[in-house]
C-alpha cells in the first residue's frame, strides 16, 4: 500500500497521521515544520502495525522545576531569574494555562540543590534561610531552606542529609529525620504527591559527590519504609523513585538488584549534547549518528531492568540536552525540537515510561520563556506529543536517507496511528511512502487525514529576492525605498577629496603623521597606500569574494545566516518593521579570535576561500595594529594607548558585500547611512565600481576606487577612545543601474569584556570627557539600531549645563 508524504527539507517536518485504533487507519494528521527544500529524495516509512513493542505512561511528557536561584550563572549569563521552586510566581496566568493545557502535566521538582535543601518543618529549630552563593561550598551554594507555605508538590528529597564526605564520596546512612517529617507534613496537608525521588546526580561517579550503589539501595529501602508507614491506609501510595543520576551500567545494575522491590521507578538524566557553551550544538542536533549515540544508554538500562528481579520502570528524570542551563538561541529555539522530539520517540522505544524535560521554566532550556513565561517552540512539540501520541509504541523504520527519523504510536484520543517524522536534512525534500503491515484500509483515508505543521519563525523574507529583481530590472518594492529625509537629500560633491596616506612613511615622517591626525579628525576616513599588500594580492582576495558570490543560489544558501544571528550569508537583517532595506547581500564571518570562528559557515567553494581569508585577516590585523599605534603617536600618546584597549582577543569580523544592479538608484541604497560600530574598519573596494560615500561637512563625498589602496574608516569605538578627536564618519553605499559592485570590509573592535573609554591623556579642562567608560559597545549599538537610536549618543556624558 502506499500513500505519499512529502517531507520538505531544511528544518524538521513532523507528520502525525491519526488513524483507526486496532490499526485500521482511516484518518491522518500531519504536523509539518519546514521551509522550502531544494533537492528531492524518496523513501518509505514502515510501521509494524500488528502489535505494539512497548507502553509509555499516559502522562509520558513531564517537565521539571529546579531550585536554582537568580544568581545561578553559566558562561556569564544568569538565566534563571525568578523560575526557582522558591520564587516562581505560581499565580502567573500564562504558567497556569500552559500547565493546564496538558491535564495533567507531570512535574518533577528537583535538581542539584535538592541535596542541600532543608525543609522548614516544625521540628527544624533554626532560621529558614535561602541558598546563598558561595564558591567554597559544594555545588557553589550554601544550604537553603524551603519555607513550607510554598510547598505544593515535592518530588526530590535531599539524599546527602546525614552523610559525611570522604573526598568525592558521601558515606554513611541517610539521615531521613527531616525528610520524614516533611513527608508527614504533606500528608497532613492532603497534598497529593505522585512520587518521592531520592537524590540528584549522585549515582556512578556523581556530579560533585557520589554515593555507592550499595548504600543508595539501603537508603531507598529506608525511604520505602517511610512511605509505607506514613501513607498507611492511603492508596495508591506515592512512587519511590531513585537515583536521578547519570547512567552507569555497573552502578545501576547493583543498585537495582539491591534495592529490589523498594524502588518503583529508576530515573536517569540525559545531557547528551554536552556543555551549553558548545558552538556546535546545532550541528550535533541535526546529525543522525550523533542523535543515535544515546540509544545504547536507553537500551542498557532496559536490559538491566528486564534481567533483574524488579518491577521497577525507567524514566528520564531530567533531560535537558545541553548542560549548564542550555544555550540561548539553541535550546530555547525551534531547532531544539529535533533533539527533543527525537528523544521522546527514541526513549519510548526502549521502554522509558516518562520523560521529564529540564525545564518547564528556567535556564535557556525552558518550555516557557523565563522572563515572559510565553511558550518556547518546544512547548508546542511537547503538547502535540502529549495530545497525539498514545501509550502503545509501534515498531517503525524509515528506508531511505538517514536524515529522516520515524516514530509511530497508537493514537492518543482517537482510534488509529500517529506517526511522527522528523527531517533533519536542511536542504532536502523527501517524498515518503507510508506502509503499514497487517492493516486493512477499508475507507477513504485521504478525507480523514489531519496535518499539523510547526514552522520556525522566519525572518520575514521578500516574495522575490534582490538578485531576481535585479536581473529582471523590477521596480524595487516599498521596503527598499528610502524616505527622502534630510540626510538623503544632502548634496553630493566631487570637490572634496578623501585624503591618501602612505603607511610606509608614518614611522619616519612627522608630516605624514600630521596628515593622519588631520584626516581622522576631519573626515574620519582615508585611503591607505604603502600598506605592504601588493595589487595582485588584493586582486586575489577580490577574486575569492567574486567566486563565492557567483555560486548558484543553493550553494550560497548552505551558509545562510541562522535566524537571529549575525554570521552567515544573507541580505539585510530585518530588525524592525519600519526598517528600509539595503540592496545588497553579505557574507559575514567572525575571523578573530580564531577560537570563535564558525567554520561551518566558511564557504568550501572556492577551495582557497578559507586560506585566503585567513591570510588577509592576519595582514589586515597587523596593518590595523600599526595604525592604532600611529594614531596614538599622532596625538602624542603612548603607542599602546588605543591598542591596549582592544586587548589580546579583540574581535574581527569580515564582511563580503555584494551589490546587484538596481533599477532605482535614485531612491534605493546598497547600504543605508550608518557609522561603523568598530574601532577601525579596513575596506577593500571594487577595482572599478564606486559606490561608497562619506558624509563630510554635510555633503556626500565619493570615495574613489584606487586599485592598490585600502580604505580606512574610523569606527565609533575609536571616536570614544579618542574622546571625540577622531571622527567615526557617517557613510552609505549608493546603487547603480549597470554594474555589480563588491567590497570586503574588515571590522576590528575591542574585546567585549574590556572596559573602553577616552584615553586619560585626551581629557582636560579644555576638552572634558565626552564619553563614559563602557563594555560591549557592540551590544549597545545593536540594541540602539533596533530601537532607531544612535548608540554614540547613548554613551555620551550628559553635559550638566544642557540640563537646565
Ligand atoms: O561596501 C562598502 O563600500 C562599504 C560597506 C560598509 O559600509 C559596511 O559594510 O559597513
Ligand atoms: Fe560601514
């Protein structure tokens, strides 16, 4: 049998086909998540519909709340805000509705600090004080106390209570006094607790501390005894859950064997994507063999449970993918659903009954946004799974590209089958045939098919690309038409000349140094010659840029700038509705510091692209450093006065600009007027086609093309460091009807962590400080750009005399 599904590439496609129970399919539901794909492939989904292989819990989808307070920070970002068990606003309407949509959502309360919590019960006779950051203490925080008026559900208990520490081992029996009185308290209050979990990440080698499997098993027996005692006469009793740690086959085997019937659920944690700071998370998420790597963990735990005398089931007690709070713009973005849905599908195949996502809210991996509580993309993936995927898991395979992941369950609320297909291929459309064995289809299935398409929020794109419009000579759409405001209508002059400075003379000639100072303090721009790069060398750099832009669209799109990011290939980044768009394409790549390069975005064609860029970077950097020193000398400052502020790890961005012809050069710009945010910009212009104009004395001045010259533009951060003596010029690029133009701009700016500000020697009574000291001007600049503000104005010292 065969009905066809089209899986369009470039992002995940999820198809849910809802059909008849007992495997008589009669309706389909599709969830599709995608944008257009270019290549097409064929494949087949096979579902063994005769019997199910495993069964998950009805409330398989579970999410966690953690203890982390607002001052928990990873990689310099503090992402927990008020999302802790201790401070979360439980009356927040969005939160309540988000949870209610699941009816019920299993919530696991726990996390690292769980093993440092004291419960503020009546018999705890000390002040109930919160967690305080203290790096000399285990897990970097002091003990913290849970005031009991906040407790509604508690899941994770402190397993370290009463233990002594021998290096990384926690030894001795669990002191359960405080936990027991806390459990009693919840029973007195009639709080319904689904399960009590003992400890967090203390299994195997543990994270920070570990407990032997033998001791853990005894502690769990003690917990089971407490539960039997405290809940005497109450049915059903809460589950006893442990160890909530990373899987270690020997440890888990021993624990399960020794805990015997005392443990109801064996929990383990999944952080298979590695540290949140990893820049390659997206590549890992979209790599099928990487995703497959974790299957052995699920399989091994299943085998242990099957071969032990236990009726315990397996749960993922905490699955966050990338540890240390995840990664902003990855774990809270659409791409994470590829990892998350694949985890749900895969874990279910290996008899995992429940999967708790770290987190419901908090960190960068929340299903809800930590500050707004609004759903992140994975919330919808979780909800769709919860509503559509039933308990029974069906054996499913995909024959064809490895980029398709296929999972099928009996449907949840209707009779039939739900199929989940993910397309990890970001370029390929897959035509998939669906074959279900042992099923008869006595009905008109097409009529009853439902599709659900989840789509990543796209940067708003134009119906036609600039290139197409350029080739066809189209009238540019309104988004490109500049409003003829005051800055546009300033005169264009050919009288004013952009200074030419010979760098080879700067070291020896005072006159040339004076020329440099005067150029930078008037125009803020000059043409540099004598820089040591030959014209044939510069031609080679232009050539690789030209070859890249000449590639077919689909080839260039392999390097497309990811949504919300600044590196990669694309046209003007749209940050506001009102923005007038530039008539250009850009390939932006961070080239320094070298460890911050995203090589996956560096073109493979032409083959010498990377080497050429690497060499050009090094040459331009040494030219810029020489210029920084010369600029300092020209102002009678220590040579390092500016360069030291850039720091050892200054940032350098390379931007390859391509300007197609435009039918309306009178009202469309290649780049709208702006100042560069950099410290120094070095620009390699097209050899023939002009376009760059600098605003000098209220007049737009052409910067002519000189084949051997490199244009040096001063950026905002140098204007700040020079206390306004040097100017960061306003500039723009005009379009023309006949000729394509290209340029390569190299922007160098100080390390974002460095505090920069006006050099002391340039501040005195006659020239008071113009700018405050600041860090990360790049961020300030971007935020201002989004809000239509001028960043330099934001960092200016307010003149008190103006405030009257
Ligand atoms: O292409 C040019 O000439 C200048 C480009 C520019 O100003 C920029 O990329 O900031
Ligand atoms: Fe610029």
